[in-house]
C-alpha cells in the first residue's frame, strides 16, 4: 500500500478529518494521530477514542513524538499554562494501546473468528481459511517456522507483539502460543488496533507499515 493510498484509507475510516501535529506541524488523517486533553485535575490524558470533552491537542501517534512533546513543553503551550504531563505518559499510552488491541482480540474470539492451538491453526492454514497468524512473543522458533512454511509468502506478517500470558488471558484459555484469525469485521478491528500499537512503538516496523 502506498503512502497516498494508506492516507486515503485512514481518511475514509475517520470521516476524512485532518488534524495537525502540535510538534511536527504536519497535517495528517486523525487516525494517524493521538488526541490529548486535560482531566479535571489538570493532568494531560490521552483520548484514544477522540470522545473526551474540552480543548484537545493532537500529536503524531508514536512514542517518540509523545516523549519529545513532553520535553519541549508542547502541552502547557497548547492546552493551558498549568497542564501537567506525567513523565510516564508515553509508557502509559503504550499500555492503553496494548489493552485496546487485546480487548479486540477477545471480541474476535466471541465472534468465532479465532482458532488457537498449533494443530488447529495448522489445519486452518492448510484449508486456506486463515487471514493471518498470531505467535506469542515467547513462542519457539520451530513452531513459527513450520506455520510460516504452511502459510507461504502471500500471508501478511504474523502478529507477535504479545506474550503467551497476554494471549491466554485475552482468549480465556491456558498456554496460548499460536493462533489464527479468520476473515471478519472483528478480525479487521483487531488488526487495526495492532497496527496502531506497532506504529506507536516503531513506525518503521514491518507490521505497522504493511
């Protein structure tokens, strides 16, 4: 997907809204940025769903950008002179994005779109019914490689940003190491959340730019 195509897709998903990053001054689709506002105590909070009331400021959705905005005093200048941005804000946002993605994985499971367990995943891949794979970050290389050979080069990069404990909790079963998602709206929603998380961590990551 080219940068132009990706930007048009994001504009469509977010109603075509364009916002300006308060740090870089670049104008981007709202889906590529994070909105921030103040809570009643005057602390800066991330409004990931763009629903909180009050004046807001937008930043490109990367950890690097958020950290730089804190250091350069963007929030007091853009929101209020007494705006307080926690030194841990960038890390807190990453945790929020993780929880959001895992929550969408749980919804995909409830929709019947998640298959877990090596043998079941391998069978789904062999039947051509797997949209993409999930590997626990702590999965052994051997299992990953076997499933990759079955999937072939046409399948998009696997999701591997969560450990087994996180996947197990999200899917309500023990020792989840490998899983696959079938095509469906809930799977697309999970994929979008993962891409947002991966872009936040590293804009150049293969999964974030795929």
